[in-house]
C-alpha cells in the first residue's frame, strides 16, 4: 500500500468547519486504499498573531522563545484535526516535530531539516492510523524546538514525503493550483497544469508564496511528485514535474513580485581592485544573501555600488557596511526600503532571444523606471519603485500574453 502525504495550509484549517472538511478529505484518501500522512499549518493567521503578541512584549524577542511560541500554532491544529478524524470513526494520531524527530540544524528560526526519523511515523501508519504531523517545526540535536521559516510547512511536507518514499505529495491550499501570476494581483492569470521544478523553485524564490522554495528543492532532489491543488474543490491542480516531462516548452511560465527588498548604496568608494570583494565577503560571512548589484563610476576616481538584500537583512547589513566605512574610506551610505523586485521566469528563455528587451519595454511603456537588473538562464528580475508593483506585474504578464483569452 502506497503512502500519500497531504499538506493543508492555514486557510484550509482556519476554523472548526474547515478542520472537519479536511478530516473528511483525508479519511477518503485512506478509504481509497492509501496510507496517509498529513502535514498541517497553524490555523488562519495564528502565526502572524503570535508574532505580533511577542513584539508587544519585547521589541527583540529571544529567538529561542519565539520558536517556542510560534511552534504552538501547529500543535493546536494537529490536535484538532486528529480529533476530527477520530470523530468520523477512524484512527488518527497527532505528532509534533520533536516527537517524530524532524532534526534540524542549529538555528532557532529558518532552521534546515537535516534528518527525519521515519520509525514512529511508519509504525503508526502500519497500525492503520492517519498520522497528523505539525508543519514548520523541528528539533535540534540539543533537543531545542526550532522553526523552519515562514511558509515552511510545505517543506516539512515534501521532506516527509521524501523520507517515507511516498507515492506523491499533495499541497492543499486556498488557490486551485499554480498560476502564471498571483491571481490576487492579476485577475486574468491562468492556471498552469504543469510547471517544472526549476521554474517553480525560481517562482517561489522570487515571491510566489504558493510554495515555499525549499519544498520545491527537496521535491526535485528526491523526485517527489508534487501536486498543488485546492482544499475547497475537486479540480485538478498543478503538477510540478521534471523538465523532460514537459511536452511543450513555454517561453515564460510566470511573473512574480517581491516587496520585501531593500537597496543599499555605498557612495564614493575608492575605485581600486579588491574593494567590492572585501565588502561582499563580509556580508556573505554573516550569512546574508546579496541579490542585484550595480556599480557606477563616481566622481574623482571613485565608484558607487548599490545592491539589494531581503528587507529583514537590511539592519545587519547596514551594521556591516557602517563598520567598513572609515577603514575603506567611502563617502556615504544610503538605503531605500521602497523597492520591489519583479521577475519573469521560464525555461524557454534559454532558447529565445529578446525576452529581456520585451520585459523592459513593457515596463517602459507603463512608465515604470528600472533601477537594477539581474538575470539567470531562466529568469529576469528588475528592481523598481514598490508603488508600481501591481501595475508592473500586470504589464509584463500582458506583454508575454500569459493570461486567459476570455477575461
Ligand atoms: P497556505 O496557507 O495554504 O500555505 P499561502 O497563502 O502560503 O497558502 O499560499 C497561497 C497563496 O499564494 C494564494 O492565496 C495566492 O494569493 C498566492 N500566490 C502568489 N503567487 C501565486 C501563483 N503564481 N499562483 C498561485 N498562487 C499564488
Ligand atoms: N504557520 C507557518 C507560517 O504561517 C508555516 C506555514 O504556514 O507554512 O508561516
Ligand atoms: Mg504557504
């Protein structure tokens, strides 16, 4: 009998009625002859509320206590779902990350899964139980509770599916699949029946929060068939597949945006070899990811460098560059939190020319100024003023004719 992993997000378990509906769905899957392991997120916006509460107590809550607090959200939903399944006359057991042994690396937040102990899950499945697992949480080797980053219940699900050698991993959410753009921003966005792991990974990294990017990375690495679909309907969703399975190669699969970006500019740097390396090495040492970079010749043998980081990394990055300022002798530092990154993603980009030019001209026609650009084989990203984000996404989406025809 094959194992199926099903993951339900916050909206899918937002209240008692929804929890009962999820219970019916998972029971049906067991009735169809599968062993079922379920991963659940916290109910509704519980994680946001708990974060808010922590910040009412402390401007800078200790990471350990924050992980302790946030992990309670998932503990509530697994217990309720197990009760709902029991109520339907089936056997279920809820398990926390610690009880399973979802072992993570040393950090309290944004922790990475290193190993999942499959013995408890398998023994409960073999007893005929539906196993209900808390998403988003793990345990360090020192027995400390950790969390895996916002939206990471998806990652728990694919990691569990990979560990158990599940037949597939189904991600149930509040949209019925992966769209060419966020359907809340682009009303005529089109549902994709298939998307490759690589494109989905880029889309998730670049702002499409329908899947956590690490979940896609794991699914690709361990060949887990991934199906994104709706909790509230029966429609076929989106299959995330290998490149080789794509029958027709599309040029652009999707357009994303990400407002959680900040720009830092270092003005009046000495224009000598090795300066950029020193700065970026220090930032990398602090585990901060730098994304787009531009360098301009400044005045009098100097140069200006601007780069972007995730907004959450702005303060620590500033600390680092401030500490380098006098030593390196640059004139000033400026920051800008009002930027957004918009991106077009598609594997077909590799074999088509002029894609970047079309994206830039769509933005130009819309009157949106491009501040920075970065490209890879399968994506083009532009930093723009965040006030224009939604308009820019729609313009690029239209340019590549990604929408439904009748809308
Ligand atoms: P869950 O709580 O189930 O994990 P999320 O809120 O994390 O759900 O992700 C689902 C949301 O992702 C949708 O409501 C949608 O607004 C958003 N989203 C962003 N980009 C896309 C996209 N390209 N396709 C589908 N949904 C998207
Ligand atoms: N509850 C966590 C969050 O809101 C994890 C998740 O939903 O995937 O980020
Ligand atoms: Mg999510």
